[in-house]
């Protein structure tokens, strides 16, 4: 139990079998835990990943805290232990919430890492309001910034660092979906999430931990409805694009422009306005030409 390598192996075993060592051995582990920080970044990353990919990962994570490993390797996460999200409610502890989110998430490393660290930004952003409410303004953005040195410290490849950063930064976005979103808003969300959409939706589903009867089912159903709308809009756009064919020719004729990058830029202005909901979709070319004329975009 004394070597740093052994401690990581024990943590992985606990996360696999669900049975932590005796209190005496756990106490002995605390003395050696700081030495783990001297291990190679790749070994540390693999050791933590073995825990969060385990079937009993919540027990493994709790043992990492009890044995001092969490404080030594992920002090940003250790700071969430006993850190309240809501006055007087134990299950609203950020650490307890985090373990549940990781446990509920799909077993994909990027999603599990994002789930593990998605709320670390709550520690520096918590504000207690006079009415007893608690706010965490911009905690997703702050958490994404906090991830940057963690990712480098643990030797993540650049692409993996960027992916996990994106998921932490945007982990609240899908849960904000309402049926009243316009098609343009849904399309914009789809474009902004891009190749990260599936992982982001997986993380968003896992992030629902409410104990209120029916609340989790309702929230997960809402995310499912968002995914369905994205697929419907993708299919429709593939058959009938939001902008009419021939718009480029109409722009050239209306503004006496030769074939050029400028024509493409003007068409892109219309496309962006549609995505923002400022213009309607699938109107005739004259509608978009008039928008460009009135807005002065062609000057």
C-alpha cells in the first residue's frame, strides 16, 4: 500500500469490485498519497480513468477522497467535497452530485472526464444571496478554464483537452432547451455543438440528478425531444435548404456584382440571419435580397 503505483491500483480495484480496504489501510494510504503526484502524467491519467470507468466508480472515487488521492491529484475536485449547492440539503453537495453524474454517464472516457469535472467551476463562483438562494454565475466557463491546467498536468493530447473543455463549457446548454425554440435556434445549437453533439447530449442527460418525482424523466425526455428535432431539421434541410437555390445569382443581378467571394459573403450574411431567427426560412430570393438592401450590407 505504500507505493504510489499501488495506491492507484487499489483505487481501480475498489472502483471495479466496490469494496474499499479497511480503515487502517486507508489511513496508511493517506501518508503515501502525496507521492502519487510524482508519477508520470500518463500514469496518473490512466489511474484516474480506470476509476471513473469502473462499475463501482462512485465507491472508487469516494475511496480516492478518503485516502487523500483526490487532494493530491485533483485538488480542484477535492474542493467540491462538502461544498453545498443549496442551503441545508446534503444531496445537493457538489461532490455527491458529481459522483452521481459520473455514474449515470455513458462509459466513454471523454464524457466521464467531463462529468467528473463539469462542476469544479462552482467553487470559485458560488454566491449566497440574502433570500437564501445560491448562484454559480458563469461556473461552466470558469470550470472550462480550470480544466486547461488539469488537462496539461495529466498529459492529455491536445484534441482530447479541447473536447473535454468544450463539453465542460457547454454542459448546461442542452438542459436549457424548451419546445418553444424556433427551428433556427435548434439549427444554431446543432451547428455550434458540431461533432460534439452526441457527447454533449450524453453529458446533459447524466447531469440530471433531481430527486423530485418525475423530474429526471421529464428533463431526460426534454433532451430526447431536442435530439429528435435536430434530426428532423437536418432531414428537412437536406431536402429543402433554408435559403433558396439561385440566391447567389439574384444577389449578383440586384447589386451588379460579378461572380466573386463578395457574393458568397453576402449569401452567408443571409444564412447567419436565418440562424439567428432574424429572417424566415425558405422564402423566395427577393426576400433575402431586400434584407441585404435595407440593412445596407451591400455598401
